[in-house]
């Protein structure tokens, strides 16, 4: 009896042990499958990352895009009900952030998922990849310009047991372009490594695990700056990206570069440099050419007695389709010129797109000076086009954003001169690098338009120079001073 009980107990124990092993094996397989699934959620190459995160339907906003989605976009997403609507939203979301919609690939989207993939590959702690603290900063702000290890004594003058990793982002100078600026020209992000191999964000006021207020503001600035076309309207059925821009009865954005250009009222002439982004113009197709009509005007109201001085023009911008595709992310720059007696004025400049029924206005105060030494102002672009329907004396420059030019490309300089009419034989242009090296440029053509207020049109070719920032110095003879203009040579 007792032997049977012992034997039965042994058999039962063996059976339970076997069942336990099977259960543990099944559980291990399940955990391994879950681990593999979790690993699959962190693609470490840009293409698979884009396909994976953009391929999710209702969970799309749980992915990396949660870092850059704006509040109004999030509210709109939460109202969508069908996969078709959500797909249309994703297409629209990235279309708003496409700096060159005429190209097949969206560089902003590709760069975003390059950073996501790099974070997934580089940061292996918990949370990992783009969900880690370092991943979040990298995905939103980009790779740091500098990185170092430091102690709390070195950084804050106090002793703490953990070490720090410091990321540095330069905000001014060189070729760095950030959506935010700082007084010191750099911004530091601190990570504390209280657990080996897993640094977390650090706020010097509140400690580990707390996101600094200024860093959260940086995130907001970057996310807002990514939206390149805020006027693009969402259409819940437009899955092919055929969205329309809400320009009707809207504000027409443009700039008058009075401060950047220096004294706009020298030599008895008021010059108003008007700059508008090509992406803000409504173009109509006309037999392979795209045409945009603008009405511009300026008014000077003297602070003392006297009549108002005003001018009005109609600008017609006409560009072939291929050229518009190449320059579509650039700007259009032209000048309104008014002869005026010396004195102080309140100035207004207006710009209207009649077809789009959109209008913008600029107001400012200027001082017009008479006499004095002759002065000149220059601007540079990729091409020049006649834009005044009434004649050929009014020109505009079509220029890339930030003065970017590929090496060896043609550059057009428009020079507005006040107080003198230079001889074409005295015109020369040289390009000066940041270290002072100067190279004389060969002029392909130069022609004088428009009498005393210009412009002088100079066509030249930039050399095959290294990437970097340069200045173009225009000389019109020994007695005329011309401020240099900046260009950036890019690959």
C-alpha cells in the first residue's frame, strides 16, 4: 500500500515536472516571439523604418511622428474614422512638410526616418531606440554637433556619483541652420547615467528624468518650423496628395528687406526691396509656362507738410515648368523705387494677388537723404526676369533660399545705384572667402537699365569652389560704395 502510494507520488511528480517543463518551454517561446516582435518595431534602416511606422493605421500616431505632430493636427487625427481618411491625413501631414513638392521624394520625411533608424540602431537600453531620452532629442532636433563626457563637478560645481553625457547644438555661424537660437550660440542637453548604458535626460534644477522647460520649447519650435506649407488644406478623400492651398481671401506673406539692405532712402530715392516666396504665389498654367500676376504699390506720407508720393505696378512672373520645378522653393525679389525730397516719411507697401484675392501690407518709417556720396545696393539670384507688364526696366531676381548656389553655376547680380551712373567698363566682381582669399569673376554680360535708380544687371559664373560661405564684392569704380552680398556654395 505504501509502496503504491510512493510510486504513484513519484509518477505524479514526474508527470507534473514534464508538464512544468512544457509550460516553461511554451512560455519561453511566447516571450521569445514577443521579444522578436518588439525588436521588429525598431527598424534600424531608414527605408524599413518609414515603411513600418507609416504602414500602421490607427496606431500611426503612437509612432515617432508623435514627437512632431502639432496640437491642431492631433485633434484632427482623432476625428478620423476610416483607414482611407487616415491615409489621406498621413499624405497631407507630410505634404505640409515637403519643401519641394515637385520632387518625387520628401526630404523632410526621409531625414526624419533616417534619425529614427539611427536612434533604433544606436540606443539599446530601456526604453530603447526612438523611445529613449536620447532618441527623442535626436529624432526631433537632429544629431548633435558635439558630444562629451563630464562629471557633475565639471558641469555644475557639485559632486554627484553619476557621470554625464553632454550634447552640444550650435545655433549660429557656419552652415548650421536651426529652428531656434540662443544668446551664446550653442545649446546644451544633459543626460545623466545613473544606470550603466542608459543615460536619461537631466534638468539641472529638478534632476534626472525631468525634461527642461527650455528643451520642451525647442521641441515646439522645431516641430512648427517643419511645416513648410501651412496653407495646405486637408481633404479626407485625397489619398493621392492632390490637396489645395487655402489662399483665397487670405493674407499674402511677403517681406520688405529695409533693415537688411541698409539705407533705403539715400540719394533722394526711396527703394523698397520686396521679397516673396515662390511657394506663396498662385501660378496658372499657360501652354507649358506658369504665370502669376501681382499688383504692388508703395506710398510715402511725409511727417511734415507735403503731398503723398506713391507708385503702383503690375508684376507678371512667367516661368517655364522645368525652371519653376528647379527654383520653386526659392524667392522672388524686386524693388519699388520712388524719387522723394529729403525728409522723414511713414511708408506703406502693399502686394496683392488678384486671382487669389489675397493681400499683404508692410508699414515702416524711413528717412530720405539727398546728395552725399553715391551709394549702391546689390542682390544676387539664380536668374533675372522682366516682371513689369508696362516695360522692360523693372526686373526681379529668382533666388534660392539662404543664398545657396552649386559650384560653377550662373549668378545674376542686380545693382541699384543712387547718385551716379557708373560706366560699364568700371564694373568688376570678386568672390571673397571667410579667410580673406579673393577670386576675380569673369563677367558674362552687364547691361544698364532704368536710369539713375537701376538696376545694373550683371551675369557672372561662380567658380568651382569648396562648400562654404562667401561674399560677392561688386566694384563700380573708386567713388561708389557697394555693400557685399552673401552666397553659400553647396554640393
